[in-house]
C-alpha cells in the first residue's frame, strides 16, 4: 500500500571538507513514521533538505540525486 512518507530525523552525520566544497552542508538519516523506511537526506547551501534517493514506491526505481 502506497502512502506519503512522514520522515523524522534519527541521526546526524559529519560532513567532509570535500563535500562542503560541493555545496553539502549537513547529512542525516530519516525514518518514515509509518513504514519505518530509512533514507539519507542532504542539506545544500541553499538551505534545502534533499533525499539522496527518490522514493522507489512512487517511481519504481532508485535514482542517485547527488
């Protein structure tokens, strides 16, 4: 059954200087409150959080965004 994921942060991770040069400010793992799916999210310099992978349920494939 498909649903809208409602993610909550479960852990934060350190960023290397190389990633900072590429525009990544922070990284964290988030878990959906409903299905327990975990996915990494990245914070860009523009202040927006982005999932590292698209939702496989909605597109039926995983695509690397970064």
